[in-house]
C-alpha cells in the first residue's frame, strides 16, 4: 500500500508531498517532495498515532458516577472505595464490552495503541477463574475487535498498604502471591502470545501496582519472573500519585517512593512511573536522567485532585514522558496535552510554559515528546512516520473549523488548544484503516452492547 500526504509530520519536522510505502503492518519507505505515483491520497495532514500509556479500561463505565460530594469531603481514597464497589459485579463479558467501547473512542480520537494496566484478575468472590487468564483474554478480545495496538500489563497486587499489610476484602479480585502471579504470567505469555493474537497484542509486560501493594522482596521476585521470559519487557508502576502515599512511604522506608525506586532498582527506558506527581527536586533530576518514562494522566489527575506534575524542571532535564487516559474521564489525547500545559499556567500565572528552543510551538513540542515517550513506555516501535516503524497513522480533519487552513505545527496547536470538535478524520493501525470519516466500523454494535452492560451494572 502507498499513501500520499500533502503535508506530514516526519521525525525532523513537517514536509510537503510525502509518499509512504507500507509493507504489512510497518512502513517500508518515506519520501518527501515526492510525486503521487498512483498512491492513495489522504484527506488531510498526516501525523503519527498517539500511544496511550496508562489505561484501566473498566473504569470507563464509571465516568461521571463519582461526582457527588461526600459527608466528610472527597479525595482519591474516597473515590477508590467507590471504584471497588463498582467492579464487584463486572464479568469477563462485561469487561470486554466496556473495553471495546473505550478502545473505539480512543481510536476515533487519535490514539492508536494502549498499555492496559490490568488488575482485575479473579471472579467477584476473589476466586481465580477456571481459565486463569479469562479477564486478560477479555481485554485482548476488545483490542482484536477494535484493532487497537495493545501492550498488556498484568498487575501484581498483594497488600493493602506499605509494609506488607494484608489486603482488605474489597481488593480480593486483584490479589496474587508471587507463585500464583508467575502462573498467570506464564498463561498470558503462552495463550495471549500465540499467533492468533499477535496482530493486536504487540507486547506483554508487568505492572507491580505500587509500593503500597508490593513488598521489596515481591517486587524483586516478579521482576525475575518477567526477565526469565523477556528481559526487555515493559515494567509500569504507580508512584507518588498522592501526598498521603508519599508520606506513608517515608514512614515505612524513610524515603519518598520515587527516591526508593531510584535507589533500589536500576530504572531505565523499560520502566514507566505512572503519575510521578509529587517529586522533590532531587527526584525530578534523577528520574529525568534515568531514562524512565513519567506517565502523565492529566484529566484523571485533575479529576482526583492528585496535584500537578513538576513539568518545567523535568522538561528542562530532557526527561521522557507520555500521556495516559487512566480512569478515562477524558478520552482525547489533544485535551490531555492541553492539560499538561494549562496546569502549569494556572500554577505559575504565566503562559506558554513548556516551550523548547528547538520547537517553539507548545502543541508541536508536547505532541512530539508524548509520541516518543508513549511508544517507549509501550515497548513498541511506533510514534514516528519513518522506515521500520509501525504504520500507526492519523489523518487530521482539515474540515474541522479549528483546523481549517492551518499548516505545520499550527495544526497541532489548533487541535490541542483550539475549540476543535472532531480533529481526527481517519486512523490507520498496523497498516489497516480502522477509522474512516470519523467512524469505526464496529461502533454501533459496540455501543449497543456497552449500553446493555451498563444497564445491568447500574441497576
């Protein structure tokens, strides 16, 4: 297949008249200032698809359900209790329906791949399913139905808080011992790594949930389990999302959570520290220089009142980062990127905080950085229109009023900071069109099933 774009964002910037030769799921060659040569002409500016580095798919069905003031004030921990209650009834079939709806929304908004931080493993009573990987299979089923690229991250969760405190009853669907988790991991790699799922299941890694939920010995053990299978696989962990977490970690270990991880483990590009909201200056410097990815989830962090990431100092050190949907109160990469910048403006009472000398466009710089960091966090060769990279491409909608007549990085500035209603027109994942004219072929049936699922769960 050959595509021709009148303008496209390549690794070294925007270029006119770009011819892209696609072989299977990847890009074979890219030529700028080219002739059409009978290629399919895309209907707008072409950019790489955005990776979503952090997703809890089932939480999409909760969006809007927790926006009620409680009698004693609300925070992350009160929200978590409501989340536990919601997931008590979710079956593998429910999970597939919710994830399918979510992944279609992601694709239509310009995400082309997702890292699923998957921690609901057992049945509502906390008993493993007869097919140990049943819930994980439901995620892959959703990815296969929608054709979104998937990095699956089974979560290890064993304790209620720091110091190995036993889990509470509400956490029963998550809980594993090290040996049981090893069996789950083997099952995931064996069944989900088979040829029939490789079209969408691009990588498998692990997600030790947080330092609250895993002891130091358990973390070392599950990393060894993963390394025995794939020593390059991604490792994602929640870290420093809440001030209470930071303070509890200091009480337990004498150190802040990110400082503890930096001291005890050799962080590298395979690691993604999700949120990393509350960093001191030393942690900011060391994390930025470790090569690890900071996984920012701005809409969820705002919704939960988590706080504001120290982006200016982290960016100054050229730290790597990407964006995630997390609880999916927002399903739009452009809005997530706007929030990264807007949070800094509100904090500093200034504008245009996160510009760089090489890319003065705020939107252009944020988009490029999130592409690179997201693809690295997912362990995928994606996020660029270049030879050897996955053919994950987004055609911007030049007919959206906010994007009309824009050129180059002004397209991204308009999509991120302008009043764009439908900035994405067409989406390609792995060399196949999955969204055309703003529509996904499975959206009607997916929504019908999702609606039926919600009706049962909410009544």
